[in-house]
């Protein structure tokens, strides 16, 4: 009887061991086939032309020439889509002064690169060495030209350099932040399109001209946003017409005084 029990117990243990071996063999085979599948997939994706880039789409650029962008990128068409470094493409385009932001996306069908560009908005110019230095609201130099642009002038500023792509450098370094703050305030005021010149010669006596017909006298830059709001109310009031010329004095707190 005892021998029968021992034989039965041995058979059970042997059966369990065989099941474990078979299970282990199945797992090893599954892993082997899985690794083989991954290797084959990598070969197909990375070493065959199936995912080679066929097209590069560039949108959002008007100031930056498309041909120049393509030249800066080199031979992107024909490269493997997955191996192409999108950050390298972004850096190449951001080297253009007019580029503000760049988004690069991959498209699988057909394998393509999609480039979306947001360009800087030119808002003003500064005269420097008989040239016109065009800048955006953040003081970034977008280009230097011999042709006078149809933008407002930032008078009373002396540049120490005029390299496109850099932030303007002034002879008075402490003045730059105040200048940029003034530009941002004018932009928020909604008056930017009509302003022809802002004079920064004396930061305690800031002045500007609107539509070549009305001078604005701000005094200091303190509470500039409110002063520009008063100026806007004055030029849109019934008292002034589209042909009115003169001066609006904003130096007295809370008042906009018009003088023909």
C-alpha cells in the first residue's frame, strides 16, 4: 500500500516538473519569436525605404523665403522619418531672425515632415548709421535695410550694434527695459497702428505722434497705460474730427488736454 502511495506521489511530481519544463520552453520560444519579430520590424522600419521622407511641408512663413529654409535643412527628403531629428530642424529655422516659433511634426502616411512657422511681427524701426533697423515688440532685430519701412519710428535711441537676430543694444543699457515696457504698453493700447513715432530722447518727457497730425505728451512713463487710454478717448470723442491737428497733453493725472 505504501509503495502504491509513493509511486502515485512520484508520478504527480514528475508530471508537475514536465508541465513546468513545457511552460518554460513555450515562454522561451515566445521570447525568441518576439525578439525575432522586433528585429525584423526594426530592419523594415530603419533599413528599408518604406519610411523614407517623401515630402516636406512648410507653412506660416512670408518673410522667410521657403528656398532658404530648404537650403538650411539640407537633404531631408529621403532620410528615414523616425531617425530624423526634429529639434535639429527647429534649430535650423530658428536661426532666421524673423522666426519666432517653429513646430515640426512627423506624418506616417505618406512619410512626411510638416513644419509650422510663426514669424515675428515687425512693429518699428530705429535709424542707425543711415540704415533702418527693423525690430519687433521685444526689441529683436529682424532686419537692416536701406529702404524706409512703413512702420513707426523709435526716435532718440542710439544703437551700439545692429546684428539681425539679436536684441537691440543701446548706449544706455539701463534704458532698454523701459523702452520695451513702453512698446508693450502701446501695443496693448490699440494705438500702435496709428502711431508714427515715439520719442525716447527724454524718458521723463516721453512724446509720440499719431497719424502725423496729433502729438501726445506723456511726461514720465508712470501710469502710461491710463494715459494712452485717455488719449484714445480724446481722439474718438465728438470734439475731434479725422482732420483735427494739435497736441494732447497727458502730463496732468487723469486729464487729456487738447490744444489745436
